[in-house]
């Protein structure tokens, strides 16, 4: 039993990488919420939304296959403190690789873009006992990698558990500051349907019926490699013979007695 289960688990990724199904393209949309944090920012509430397109070889119900997806994502983290609300907002371009395994899917990829911290911990004034007397908003960049496990309860809808880690550049006092988060959300994916043009059969424009080519009359089969003998010329026709004039009927003799019928005997049929 254990060997059969192990063989089945090994066969699923192999079949998915085989690219079963036709090549399709479509769109995706997902939204998620959870926990997010960054350097010098307490762990707070995180939320994000992403939209984009995908392409790959999958079957009609996304049961098995693999795809590439590309899109745009907006992510915001809120950290509540007694005297302020620290926020981190990022807008990134993303790409992902997804492997579908029946009702589940593995999704992993990367994203990069711009990030804004409000208020920022970048000091624009003087530090007194380690405390900055003035700060300013900071606009920097961010790079992240992420991985997600998707459970599809419908051919187009699924639940997504996602984890991501990365670094922010230029948004703190340090050149690179770590960021991360764990989110749970809803995902929608659907292929774009293509209309198939109707096939119109070719018809004869004269009689509007199917035209069938006439096959030439085939003669006697010849031996392969042997030249066909030329057809024998037909004998010339002779001069037409004039019709023989018919003999005219003899004139009837007037008053000639007719030949009497033979006599019959009583009891004999006539």
C-alpha cells in the first residue's frame, strides 16, 4: 500500500510536467489578507490584490498541466502602534509558474517594483539619544519571492495559502531591509474562449450540387514497365449500298372468284 501511494505521488508531478491538454490562455484575479511585517515595523495586517494573464498547456477543467502567469500586484501592510499608524505599500510586477495536480496546485514566482513607507524611519534631522527628531516619507524599491498552495473547489475558483519574503531597498536607514508575510485568499482563473468559424462546404456554382470529377475510362491493365500499345485504327467504312427498290404489288384482277373454304363435317369443329 505504501509503495502504491508513493508511486502515485511521484507520477502526479511527472504527468503535470508532461503538459497534458491543449495550449490555452486566460486571465486571473486574486485577493488575500493576513499578516505582514517589515524592518522597524511591527507585524500588522496585510492585504493585497493581483490581476494578470496566463498561458500554458492545461485541460479544460485545469485538472492537470502547467502554466506561466504575468500580472500586477498591489500590497499594503498596516502596523498599529499607540501613537501612530505605520504603513508599507508596494506595487509590483510579478510572474509565476503553476503546476496543477488535479484539485491542488503548486505556485511559485517572484515580483519586483516600488515601495512607499509612511511615516518613514529614514531620519532627515538629528538623532538625539538614538531618536530622530524629523522623518520623511521614503520611496524605494522591493524584490520578493513567494510560494503558494492552491486548493481548487471549482474549475475556476480556489483557495490560496501564500508566503512571501524579500527586501526593501531605500525605504529605511539601511540599504536593504527584510520584509515578509503570510496570506490566505481567494483566486479566480478562467480560460479565454475562442469562437470557431463554421466550415462551409464547396459547391458547384452552376447547379449548387457537389461536383465530382469524371474519371477517364481505363483500358486493360498493362505490365509495369511495359509501354501501352497504341490503339488499332478502325477500318474505313465502305461506300453505302443503295437500298434495293421494292417490287410493286400486282394489280388485283377484277371479278376473280375467291377461294372457297374447305367443307366441314357434322360434329367436327370448324
